[in-house]
C-alpha cells in the first residue's frame, strides 16, 4: 500500500521516548541498571495522514509526571518535507522494580517531568 504499517508508529514512539530521556541525561539503559523499569500500561495513536515509505520524520516527544509512580509521554509524528502532522500518540508508563512490583520514580526522574 506504500504507507507505513501502523505498528511502526509505536516503535517510533519508543525511539522518541528514549531520545528524550537521553537528552535529559537519563538513558533508559541506565534506569534499568538501577532496577527501575517503565513498562507501557497504556498506548494510543491517532492517525491523521498517511506516512509513506521513505518519508523523513520528526518524532516530537514530551513527558509529564502523572504521579510519583507514573509518567506520560505524548508524541507528534511530523513529516519533514511538508511539516504535516501524520499522527499523535501517547503512552503511560508505570514505574516497577525488577520483580515487577510498583515503585516510586527516583527524585531525579520526577524532577525532570514535574
């Protein structure tokens, strides 16, 4: 169909999320090394325009704190060529420890998203 498969948007959201964390000085790998995991507990995507194969995209990502143990990321997928917003999305993540039990986000992470 010459358009991007819908599942790819969620992969792009993950790339945007990891890039945002890295730009704020916190790589996801470093978070996991401390025992903190941020599994997705909610995900949604609103498709506005088709993204074609080989389109160059910007994934604009913003994060906000929902509680001491939850964080929300919002995404805009933008085609670089014509600046069209092709999709909007959001994911919500719960902070859990290595055993999968809920835990509070560390203060340094909460500060970034407050």
